[in-house]
């Protein structure tokens, strides 16, 4: 019908596009990346634009959530958003990977912290 704007379509899959996706769902994702049960994955601004910063935050979140390496990318689907929202539990294999990755990160940080301390004491 002429003069009637098309209906707003929410996307199941959010990813980098040209021009970038702009929607309320992107803004929700950006807020979830910042506040979720698994950590803070800084998405840049929360302006509802799926940009490079948002895509990078999605990639970081997938890594720290324990996603298999083959599934770590910059795309946000319903399953990913459900994990961030706390609506779905991570699969047990992913939880094990997450614990291993977190443990490695803490060990590396402790190692570097000890090195900095030793250097400061010299």
C-alpha cells in the first residue's frame, strides 16, 4: 500500500552488514553483552547499530562462554542471546571448556602479576 512504511523486521541472525543492521534487538544484545551471567564483553556504544565493536564483543563472549573454536564468530543468533540472557544453560561440554579457558586466563594473570611483583622488588 503506498505511503505505508514496511513493518519492522527483527532479525534472528545479527551480523556485520553494509549498511549495518540498526534495531532494538541489536541494542538489547549490546546491553546483554555488558550485563550477563558470564562477564562483561564491552560492545562499545549501546546505540542499536551492529558495528565492529559489537561484533568483536560477540566473538569475545563466545570464546569465554566456551563455544567450540569452530563456532566462535561475530554472529549473534537466538541461541547465543538466550545464553547471555540466562534463559538457556550452556551445554556441559561448553561449561568444561569455559572453566578450562578461565583457569588458563587466571593462571596467566597470576604468572604475570608475580613477574611484575618480582621486578618491582628488585
